[in-house]
């Protein structure tokens, strides 16, 4: 398939997605023609899922995803030339981090810090995860954005910030705060599992799915009867995210026992 056919297949009528995936194909072509590494900007989980589908349609060219640390939510996609192995590729040539310290007791949130970063002209695609701590935030950015952040980011909300460079191996990654849910469902359908994971009625879950607000593994799914498997990620605008950690078998009453983790942090 040529570029137009690939985009028609993977994007449908979504013009924003078409622009994104077009840029990804440009980066892939750059790596292949120039025989040098190339990379995208940061991708959201949903954007990454779309890129993964695109690369599968392309025949799985050599690539890797990285967000600066294991388990990062926002990642960029790197394409490597034939002569370069993954072990020889240094993510630090593409990504870096900034440590921002704020006064003790400052009530700053992820949204406050992100808003301040974007307020100095840094676009969202250049910013990766923001790891919040009690007295500071660690911001992962593309290398090109770091000098601007260091020079101009001096305030978040009404609190002053002090910023300095931070090596990626110096990041402090806290485990996410989750709520463990043990439950039984009549069937491993998306609406049944979502109702359990988000503590809502099954009819409401079905309505959310039909409205396009629910995602399964970061891909929109409008089918309430879509089968759900162990390891699947369910996310819903306004309700958050939960993961199917284990399918524990059948109860005495013939229902399926499941173990979920709902992210609450």
C-alpha cells in the first residue's frame, strides 16, 4: 500500500489522526531513506495505539516506544536505521527531564504545572509525563524544549518555581495509586466489566460505550458486547482508567470472577 492507502485504511474520516499518522510515516521514510534515526513527538496512549495499528499495516518496520522511563504513559516512537540496534540507541539524545522545585506546602497539581509549561509556548506534543512530588515536579520533555523550560518556567499557579536539569535515570517514579476490585460478572463483555470497574450500572456503562466515551486498550469501542481479556485496559472520559489484572475462573453460581485495578491517583 502507498501512503494515501495506508492513511485511508487507518484514519477513516478523522482529519487530525490523518495529520498525525502522516507525520509518523514521514519520520519512518526519513529513517529508511537517510539511514539515520528519526523519532516522533510525544504520543498519548490513544495516539500510540493508532500508530501501532499503522505500523502493523506497514509490515512492522523496526521501531520502539519510549517515554523516558519504564511504564511511561506518554511516549515517542523512534525508528532506527538498519545499522543500529536497540541496545545502542540512547533515549537521552532525544528526551530529557527538568526538576522543578516549589515551596513546601504549595498546592500544585499536574494540571497547574502542565498549564504553566504550555503558557511559555511549549506545545503539548513536546511534553511527556509530569511526575508530581510533595515539593516539586519532574517534567519529561523533548531535548529541543528543555532550554526554553529552564529559561522561562519560573512560576506555576501563584507559586515560584526553581528549575534545573535532571538526568532521566534520576527520575523518581512512584507507583500509581490504585483500588483493587474483586467482583463477579455474568459475562466478560465490555459493558459488564466496565460496570464493575467504574462502579456504575451496566445500562449506564452500555450508554457510555455507545456514546464513544469508552476506550478498550486506548482504542474507541462502541460495542457493549466486545469481549474483554486479562490485561486489557478500560478507560472512560470522566471516570478514569481500570485494568483487568486477572480472570480468576468461575464461581459456584456460574459467574466469572475477576480482579481489577482502578487508578485513583
